[in-house]
């Protein structure tokens, strides 16, 4: 009996000893990890370089104080690089196998970005990213330029520019719809920087990129101790950072249903609650949302809240695709040629007639963004002073259809005749009746054509 108890006690002591050893091991490695983390942070903050370190999936682990200032609207220790850099740049970084450099320009930065992959056991485990800003930006872009940067001679787009000026100072929500690449964020910025809020923050949020588990803490912030790992002193949410300014909710159609209800409450009450707090915080923000999805169809399918849709869709703006404004292709192409001449130190003066015909006969599924990428590609490859067919992307040449040229000319001519006639007689009901009579068509046919032309 005693012997059995002694054996039990010995076994218990062994288990306790193993447990103590495990705790000691964990504490040692916890201290070791903390030491490495602190050392890295000190190193990247003492060499006057703008550095950040990401893992193989793009999650930011370390960054210098200058980087934190540059991306002050984000909590960099919980965000992916995909949320703060353009998609083409993040893909370029994460796909790179060796050290590489690229010239980069966006609203708050222009300069060189360098990516250095860290390889362990023949596998990429992380990347060191360095940003070197220009001392004198090669392509200057002022906030006041956003409205003027909507370059067009298309009737519908010019009406949208007029609408922007009319609604800029309104506090009402705006819903911008249109295909990918049509310039929804540019229109949102044009609204903000044309308004009395222009000196306050413009905070863009991509609803598709914020993980559901981080949505509330990112948007509403949190108090110290609200959850395990919460930052000391808490954290401001993006709604607080945007107070007095504008929140741009891009890809609003990707927001999960249960998060839609939380957003609706903010819109209705103009107050937020930080995680871990019962104290309401009043906010004054303009909401601009955007999507390339049909929200009305999503409502019918039970995937989007009808009440939220009506709260967002107070002022709708529908952007036409580039194939619906084909007369803008040449105008935009030369605008982008000037831009990338400046950025890439090139002196290309013009675009050949053959190249321009290819551009005009392409369908542009990626819209203005795809056109810009095509011109950037051509400027990079062109060695002469004129954009030739050989410098255009091959897929663009292969998918350009000459047959559409005559059809497009006829469509544009019909469009211009209808618009000119309506401008002459007026766009009200009486004006449309007179226009239909002059055009020799029924009023019903005129309304159908206007609907097809998105007028």
C-alpha cells in the first residue's frame, strides 16, 4: 500500500517536473522571440530607411516608423500588404523569386520600391521591402486635380462631372456602380476633394480585403485589454480617423451579411462603439460606397440587406464602361503616354495610326485601368519616339477586332445625333417628344435607345 502511494507520488513529481520544464522552455522562447522582435524593430528604425518585413503571404510583421506614418490610416500589425499597396504591386512582390526593383507612384508616394525575398531551406519565408521616395516627384498630383483628371469628351461622363460638383458638399451617401477599372475610386476622390471636407481625411476601405475577424476592430477601434493581443492604449478605428472627412467603402457587395447590419447601425445613428467600451463616439463622416456587382440582384438572392442598400444609394452614380465611351480611348491613351513619359524618363511623342486602331477596336474588359496598363507596357518596351504595334501587349493585338470599327462609328454617330437633338429641344418630356418627331422615331423607341445608351 505504502509502496503504491510512493510510486504515485514519484509519478506526480515527474509530471510536475515536466510541467515546470515546459513552462521554463516556453518562457525562454517567449523571451527569445521578444528579443528578436525588439532587435529587428530597433535595427529598421536606426538606419533612416523606409523598411517593412512581410511573411510569404503578405502579412506585415515589422515596419519602420516612417512606414507607419506613411500608412497611418492602417493598423500595420494586423493588416496585409494587399490592403495598403496597389494589387499589381503586391502581386509583383509576392511572385518575385530574387531581389527586384520597380518605380511606383500613388497618392502619397512616388519613388522606388525594392523587394528582397528571404529564403530558408530553399523556400521563400518572407520579404524585406524598402521604399525610396523621390526628392522631387516625377509626376505631381494635387488633390485639386482629381475632378480634372476625369478625362473625357463623352456626354455621360461629362454629366457625371457636373453631378459631382452639384453633390460635393451634401452629407448624403453616394453609391458608385460600374465595371472593374472604370474609375470608381477616382470619382469618390473627386467628390471628396471638391467638397468642404477636402482638408479632412479621405479613408479608403476595401471591404473584400478586411478579414471578418478584424472588421470591427479595424473600423471601430478598441480599448486597451478588449481582447488578447490588444495594443496597449487601445486603437483608433478607421471611422474615427475619418471623422470630419469621407469614408470610401470599396467593393461593398463583398461585405458579409452580419457585418452589413453593424454598418447600417453606424449610418443610422452616426455613432460608433469601440470594442470593449460602452461609451458612444459621435462621428461626422460622408459615406461613399462602390461596387461592380448588381446589389438589387443580391437583395433578391438574400445576400445584401435592402435597408442598407437604400441608406447607401441616396445619390447613385453609374459609370459607363470604356467600350461605351470609345471616343475617349485616344484622349486617355495620350494622357497616359504623357504620364509614363514623365515617370519612365521617355520621350515618345505620338502613337501610330495602326496602334491607335488596335486600341479603338479592342473590347477593354478591364476598362480604363487596362488601357493605362497597356500604355505603360508600351512605353516601357518602345525604343523609338512613337508607339508602334510591336510595343503593345500581344493579347491586346490578338483580341482587337476590325469588324467593330464601322459598327462603333455608326453607334457613336447615332449617339451624337440623339444627344444634339435633345440638347436642342430639351431633356424634359416635351423636349423628348419634339426630338422623337424630328428624328422620325416613336417616343417609345427614343426612350429605349436612351436606356441602352445609359442616358
